[in-house]
């Protein structure tokens, strides 16, 4: 069976095809989730004599880059929003500022082009 939104297979599998011993988890709150937490959750979901033997967390290249940026300049301010409305307002303000910067840059370039023609 396929999920229409993501084209990701889910449901029962026929035989052992495609089943491995690794699992990738994305978009988790890694500041508050540890390998021990995941081990407890996964073992609670097993049945019979099935056991999860080991849980390791490996950051992706993207995650490593974000951690580097966060250590240099800090996390984005949006994560400290008190509620969804405040977050929406901050994001809208950021978009307005970016749009204004683009308009100013375009106007400046147009002015410079006109001065070069004269």
C-alpha cells in the first residue's frame, strides 16, 4: 500500500524483502530525546522474543551544518515564539523585510543602470 501524499510504502510486507535493521527518524526534538529514550520506546513495542539490541543517533550532514550555525550565531528566534500566532507574525515580518530588501536592491540597480546610460 502507498501513501498518496509521500509515495512512502507502509503496511504489511510480503516476506523479508526490504526489511533491514536500521531505522531513520527525522524532525525530532534531539535536544530532549536520547538513545536511551528511543531504546525504551522501541523495546516497549516489540513482541515475543524480539529485542532491540542497540540504538545509536547519527546526525545528518544537514544536522551537522545546523548545529555548527547554531553554535556560532545561536538558534533562529522563531523557536522562542510563545504561540502559533506570534510565530506567524514573526515569519510574516521576516518575509516583508526580505521583500523590501529585494525591492530596494532592484531600485538601486535600476538607478545605477540609468546613470550608466547617461
